[in-house]
């Protein structure tokens, strides 16, 4: 119902690409250019700076992007509340989640939510926990799902489900024959860790601190930015990694990976739904309420 030209601008501003915006909106690139130019002519401003094939937002473009986000939130709330009068819900819900959660925890929840509310369109963005928090702060998403120990006072945190990080290796790893290892052995083992900013890395550091072990003390063989990449690496090396138990269930079942027990160390964590403090937007509230009732098996 909102002005389509504004949607075109918003898509270009999010992607910083006329080509990608055209592909996402299923229109031609000249059409994207025309819509943006019409807005520029109407307000007598330039929205994008162009440097060869790259573009960036001008100050006017940043102002319009900020207001476009607010307008789309208002439209989404309006659509949600009016459809609720007929006990039907519609609109778009933008969810952001850290990569592990997005790959291994959220899919069954999102499928069940879509089945219950087919009129609600869900868009899922992924990144590490820090990036998800940044997206929420910049209003690029409506609700986030993260792990980690750090709390940002700008957000409210609601526990979604428990998780556990376990030391994981290939099924044929020499340590697989041991019942357990001592925590100090972690200093010598070749470990594959997540990238800086990862909530998983933060949780590991927090759990090892009482044992007098710092991340800097570990023998870090490699840092990889995805759980899938780490799992594939472990199956072709003697490296080990702390991974979410949710992420390795299939590999454990097929005897591709194994869990190495560590005496006196259990890294339990909670996964949280996060929203801006005082947020009363209906659609994210509906998702939060549904998610808290969902039975994670």
C-alpha cells in the first residue's frame, strides 16, 4: 500500500546496489534508476554518490533511509493490527539471528510459526551476535536471537532455549578413545575457533576464565566464520572445536563427529530473543509469545 518508489529506494539503500535491488524486486535496473531519480527530483536532493560501479548514501539518503525504516515499521504495525480484527495476522517480520541459531535452532520454529500464521512474511538475516545487535539497533530487523554473555542495556533479553557447547572432534580422533581429558590439556590441543565478535567465542572465554585459561593461552590452529566450515574442517583434520550440541546432532548420529568430555567443565548457555527496551510493536511481540510456547525437542 505504501509508495513503491520508497520501497525501491529502501532496497537499493540496504543493498547499496541497483543491480541487486532490481533482482530482489524482480524489476529491471532502469526501472530502479527511474524510481530513485523521481524521488531525487521531487525533493531536489541527491540520494546516492556514485563512484564507478559502487554507490554510497549521501546525507540526504541517510535521512530518507532512517524515515523509510520508521514508515515501514508503521505500515507493518497497521497491517498487523487491522488484520487482527478478523483474527488474521499479516505483514512482514524481520528476524535476525546468529549463524548457529539460524542454521540449527530456528528453522523448525519458523516453519511452525509460518504454518500457524501463513499471512506473515518472514525475512531472516544472519550474522554473529554483535552484528545481530547492530542490525537491531539500526532498525534493520524487528527481533533478534543471539547467544553470548554480554548484555546491552538498550535491549531486553528473553530466554528462548538452553544450549551446550561441547568439545568436538572427528569420530576417529585419537582422543575419542579417552573417557575424558583434563581442562589444562586445552592449552596444547589444536583448536578451531570462531571469529572475533562471535557469541560462541565469548561464551567459551567466559567458561574458561574460572579455570585460569585465557583464549590467548589456547593453541588456535585456525579461526573460521561458520559452524558448517568448522565441522567440515574437523572431519579432515585432528583439530577440535567447541560447537553447539544442536549443530552436531546429525554428525553424532552418523558417527562422523564425537564429543570429548572435559573433567569439571560444562559450557551451558542460554539463547535469547532480544528487542529494543520498551518495544511494543505487535508483530515481534506475537513472534516472541509463540516462540516461548514452542517445544524445542
